[in-house]
C-alpha cells in the first residue's frame, strides 16, 4: 500500500552482509597473507640492507629472528652469520623459508613453527634482527629483556616496530607516552631510533608507519631483582599520574602488600613490626621525600632508591636471626668440625643477608666447596639449593631462608658423619700424607676462589666509576676575552691539593685529565706551548685561522659520545662532502691517472673499487673483511695492557689471535697477496700519509685502522633538521674548529678544581723512594703530586727521568713540512671542496719515497712530492665565509734541517729561510697543478718545518713512534704503566697514532690509573666509560 507523502515506509530492508575481502597474495610465492597474524612482509631491498647493516653481524654470531615470513630477511642473514634461528606461527611460511635456504645451499638455518611467545628462545644468540608483528612487539621485547636479567645477554637487537609504539618505548620520564615498558627498556638496555619505514615497503601495506630501533644491553646487568622491580612498577604505574601517596593509600594495594609482608615474616621467622603497616609504607615514602612524586615523571635512579628503601625497611629483624646462627656454630665442638668447615658455614651465613644475586653466588660457592665433602652432604646441599630456587617466586627473603636451611643441613650431616668416624688403633691417623697435602692444596684453591668470588661480587655491586669521589664544582675567574687554552703558568695558580699532574696537553693528556676530573680528582696539566691542545690547537695570523693537526676524523658517533661524556661544552661535527657526491672525504690522485674518490659507507667503498677494477672483485671484498676484522680485534690487545704482564702474555695468544695474525704482517705483504693491479694497490695505500710509513715497513694494523676509521662498522642513520638523513661513516670536521674540543675538556678539569697551564716546560720528573713524586719546571718551580702522567711521548718522557736512557726501540716516526695559505674569496667563488686530496707522483709508492728520502729536491722543485691538501674553512660551517684557508703537508726528515737544530725559533738565519722558501714554491706549484682556479688568489703563506714540531711539541715526529709489526707484539709494545710506581704514559704511543689513537690512549691509561684491571674488565665486564655513563 502506498504511503502518504512525507511518511516513512514500514517495510524494513534486509541488511547486507559485508563482502569479505579476498586475502592478499604474496607476489613471489602466491601464499595468502593474513592481516590478523600481522603478516606484512618487508619487500624493500634498501630497507632490508639497512636493517642488516645496523645489526653489525659477525661471522661467528648466532642470529635470532621472530617471524621469518617468506624468508626475505632470513636469506640475507644466512651468509653473514654462523647460525640463524627463526620462529614463525605459519607453517607455510616456515616451509617456504626452509626451502629457499636449502635451494641456496645454506645449512645453518633452524626454523621452528609455533607461537613466539610460548616457544623457548634459543639457548644462546648474539643478535636479534626482526620485523616484529605489531601485536606481539611488547611481549617479545619483555622476553628479550628478561634474558638480560637472567644473565644471558645478547649483543644487540635491531627491531622494526609500529611507529607509535616505538615513540612510546623511546619516550623520556615526564612525557605523555612514558610507560612501564619504556622504563624496563631503560633499565636493561640502551635504545636508539635508527630510521622510519613507509607503509609502501610492505606487502600488504599496513595502515601505519614503522620505525626501526636498536637495543644494546647494559653490561653488566643492573643489580636488581627483576621480580621485585616489576612488582613495584606495576603497582605505581597502575595509576601513573597519581602521587605515590595516593597510590599507596589505596586499600586494595595496602592489603596486597601487607599480605606479602606477613608471608615473608612467617617464612623468615621474624616477628612483624608492631607499627601499623600503612604507617610503615608512609614512613618510607616520607623518608625518601617521595610522597608527591608521580610515577610517569620518575627516572631509574628514583625508582632504585624507592625499591631499596622498601627492602631496607622490610629486612629489619633479619640480623637477629643471623647472629643466632653464628652463635650456634660457635657451640659445635672443635673436634667435630674442622676450622675450614666452620669458616665455610660462617661465611655462608653472612652471605645469606645479601641480595638475590649474592645469594645465588654464595650457594654456588658452597657447591664448589662441597666437592670435597661426602656424597650425603652434597646431596643435602643440592636438594636444598633446588628447593631455594623453587621458592624464588616469593622474593629475596625466601631465598635467604632457604640458604640458611642449607647451612644447617650441611652442619647436621657433617656432625653425624664426624661422630661416626672411629680413631685408628694406637691413635694413628687414617689420612695419608698425600691425601692431607691434596686436601691442603684443594682448600687453598677453594679459598682463593672464594676470595675472588667475593671481590667479583663487590665489583659488580659497585655503582659508578672505581674510586669515584663527589666534589663541589668550582670555576676559574676569567674575563670574557680570556681564553682558557692560554692560561699562563704561575705558581700562585696551582691548587693546594693536587692529586695528579699530566705533562702535555694533547688530546690523550686532556682526555685522561678530564676523566680523572669527572671521577673527583684535582688534576693539573702542564703544557710547554703558549696554547693548550696539542695537535687540536689552532692559530690565527692576519685574520686567517688554521688547524695544525686535526684535519678530519671518522667514527663521529663513537668519539663524539666519548667527548660528550666529559666535555663541558657540546662538540658538534660537520660531515664532509655532500649528498650529490656521496659524501666524499678523500680523493686519491696517482700520477696522471684519474682521481679516485672515497665515498662514505662501506658498500660505496667496495662498489667504487669493483667498478674500476672488476677483475679484483672478490679480492676487494676479502680486503675489506680483513681491514674490519683487524680493527675490531684490536681492543682486546690494547686493554690487555692493563693486565699483569704475565697474564697478558698468557692470554694474548688466545684473545688476540686474529689481531696478532694480521698486525704481524706489513701492508705490502697483504697487498701483494690479495691484488694483481699495481694501480689498485697504490689507491688503497693512498692514505698512507696518515701514518707516515712505506707499505713495506708499516704494520697492516695501522693501515687497517686508518681505512676502517672512515668506514661505518655500525651505520646509524641520523635524522637532521633539514630532513636529510646520513650515517655516521665518512669524514667529519669539528664545528667551530678543533680548538673547541680542547676548550671543552679544559673547562671540565677546572670544574673539579684543577688547572691547565701553558708556558710550563718540564725539566725533569722527580722520583723519591722508587715512586714518582712530582716534577721540576725549567724555571725551577717544583710541583708535587702522588701521580704523574706523561702525554709528551715515550721518547720525551725517558729524557725527563734522571739517569734513564731512552730504549733503542723508541724510534720516532716521520715529520712534515706545512704550508698554511690564506686565500682571497669564499669557498663558492674558489670552488673549494670539503674533501681532502692525496697526490702521489706514481703508483710505485716504495720507489718514489725511497728516492724522495734520499734526495727531495727533484720532487720539490717540480711540485711532484706526495702532498696532502685540505681546506679547513670549507669544512667548518662556522668559518669566516670571506677568508678561505688551505693547508698543504708533505713529508720531511728532521735530519735535513740538522744544521739549524740548535738555534732558537725565529733566529735560524737566511739559509734556513731559503730552504723553507724552496719547499714553499714546490708546494704552491703542486697546489696550482691540482687547483688551477686558485691562481692569483693566494694572499698569505706561512711555512713550518720539523724544527717547528720540535719547538712546540718537544719532538719532531708528527705521529709519535713508528708503526712496524714488532710494535704491536706483547714483548715490544709499550704499556701505560711503568717500572716507577705512580708514573704513567698516555697518548698515541700507548695505542696508535692520530686523534682517535691518542684519545683512546687517554682512555686506556685512565683505566689503569683508577685501578681497572683483569677482574673488572675480564671477569665482571665493568669499564670506566660505562661506569661514568651511570654517574652521568
């Protein structure tokens, strides 16, 4: 029936059922992909490569992957790792991945089908690389963190997450997204955002963007019981924006906590406190001044303090029970319990009042001691130990109760056994001499082991650097025009309580002094030059500013963080090159051959060489592997210098086998083994001017260190404000100039009460009763201190010790001629590059250098000597745009200038100036040959010779000691310590040359000065830099 106009129809239309979407099929395999299971498979090859590069997988690594999909990522991991474990819920995907691996000939894959939240994780893995299903990201991360808390750390985890989830995970305290997960991640690992991924990189495309992060465990793991920690933050993050007072006055929370408290009292045999439980909780919050704190704004330190305060209040009353046990042991007759058994029991009882990790350690000590006990005693011990771990869910106190029970079971069992023993007839002893001797040796070993274990526990429990002392920050009164790097020496400026003196203000000496200052030491640094900084210093003349030693650096992510740790001023680095040229940092020009540009990135380095030398493709890849392997394995060698010498010689063949194998060979030996092309060899050796030795005499390690210094071992994309993204590889230049580095370190030293004073040449180091007692300056001033560290070089240090001749093996390296040039015009007008140029006469480097060293003038007169050309003003974004500068360097020997060696600076006569002018003409001729656009633009030239080095640095050698293979052996290598107590050596002679080598020399020596040795570094995994970060 028709309805009236405007009236609604009474007929109800049937609702249409939505048409189900057809499942998306994988284009390569045809397998249907389920969105419900989070099967968004990554197909972008560029993103896959960035994931793998960020993981920094080694050939010996075991890699764990969650969700293999069709094997796109898995097949890229297989050739790089020793073993790959992967878990996938979809059996079809697991079979597809297994088939692809077998088809490629790989046998190192283990695929498990099942739920990643329930399937046991691999017993051991080094790296986790995963495109995680978004729905299980949080539980998977919790499982990885729990592995750290259980003492099974992995090295790194590179994970792809939903962008919003990653934002919450990386949020800081007080931010909107800060949560329990973010807090747990901060507790056990360091999280870094790497890069974002668009939805178009997946099949099917998700509706959200993704982010890749990297997790690195904190080693050693935090000394906190994870169950207690998790319980606490669950309580306070339930209503994270409420104050703690409101949180802990909630009836349900108080009821739960009170029940747990009473359970612990009952298990421990301790009477509950007569104080009402709510009042106990409020007293803890009030004592720690946390009544008004809110969970979302609290950091790790705040929560550690809160947990420690609750545990401290809860453990009251336990000491009485412990004393009763100790008194009971005293009542056991001496004839029934030997002295060492009595000591074992008392030690175990005392250890039982410590935290969970110490309880576990103490039971392990008992287990080792029980090896000499009877089977029945050992059975009782291990049975009770298993019981104690079953009680772990009740918390720390239950473990301690179980340990005490273990002590009593051992005591009772031993008493029964001892009473059953009958003496032999005639009072003889049944124990033979050999058995007694064996037991004595066993007891000695067990005692030594126990002492080491106790020391290890103490080290692991320590917070902050070893010997850290808090101090009151001070400042040196100085006007805005005064430069802290030019503070002239005066005895009145010396602090009264000097704890250490550093000779020389190079980067090694300044960095060591800054580390000691951060540890609470008052340090005085004395520099003979009129400006501090060593080779980081700059000079300005007639408006032009020049650097003198730091022309570029690599690995800015590593050394930038090290500087940021101790520098009062922020240090920024500008990347050399541009996006258009691939961030070129060095150009190699061999004779008349085409220039070869070194672009940032390991892959670019390899591909550019393979494109030019396709016949050497496999050899180039092997060469890069050897370079990276040699450089990576060097840390164990250098930090091994902190071990006792006998231990270093014992362990070095085991720990540094890879390093020793490569470092014992020369550069030429490796090159001749790998390559046939002489031009390729010359290009790869084109940076040899960075270490100043011929390929036939230099250790392959020093060459590998220079090359890998500019190759990213762990490429980390860094987001920039201009939306440009680049990795921490290639070359960098300190923004504002290298002098800013030394100024930041000087301010740190002054903040702790120390000083850095210039125009203070040292005459000798004073030694009293076999130990260093201070030094005497040339002006006669004496400075006393219990610790003296020389950053002046090994050769110069030996000359400062009265009656000590420099060892013959301390042979200085090559020196240089410098041309500092001022140019008229901006870098755009002059077409200056930020990259450096290395110009070599021909591809026969050995022959050219031998001829040049024998007679330099033919090369000098036609400008064909080896040249380094750099433009500091083009590299520094803050340089004066209208005053361009250039630095040219060529090698020179000090013996060429021996006729003027004894004369004073600036008074060496016309003949000396003529020699300098001849070098100047040759170097300018070489400059204009490669940069003809600079013709007529040169307005200023200043020359420096090896004698300038001798005057300002107290040595002619630019790079310190030479770098033959013998230098990097345990027998010949210099150690930071010396035969004189209280005297240490630092800088590039301890490690290797250059800015990075000198800085790491400061790091190594600082470890030794502060007492970091074998126990900390090898057994406990503690080091000064990580400990310093915890203080920060």
